[in-house]
């Protein structure tokens, strides 16, 4: 039997997610396409692509980013005014 563990929100987790969104916006503005998991990790100081993956899924669940599973470079931030509608 497998159990999925979830952690409550922490200030560090919230700050890390915010840093990923800021990095994502800046990268897309500078390059015209979304970054890879490794590029995001490098940009926000995370060595594990699995950590980046989990953060991105959390951000998608929160409605802060969109992406298509299994497709490269489809990651997009949601416009700030659309978040929390």
C-alpha cells in the first residue's frame, strides 16, 4: 500500500515557488521560449529536477502556471490578474 505524503505550506516553499515563477517569466521574456527543468533548477538553486517537477505541478495545481505533460517547453505562467479568479 502506497501513501502520498503532502507537506503543509511553509514560507520557504512559498518563496521557492515564487522564485520559480519569477525565473520563468524572465527566461521566457529573454529567450522567447520556456526553460527546461534543468535550466529552472540552475536558475533558482535547485540541483534536483525532481524537486523542480514537484514545484511545477504544485504551481499548476495552484493555477499559477500551465504546461502539457510529456511535451517539452510548454510551460507558461498564468497572467497575474487571472490567478485566483
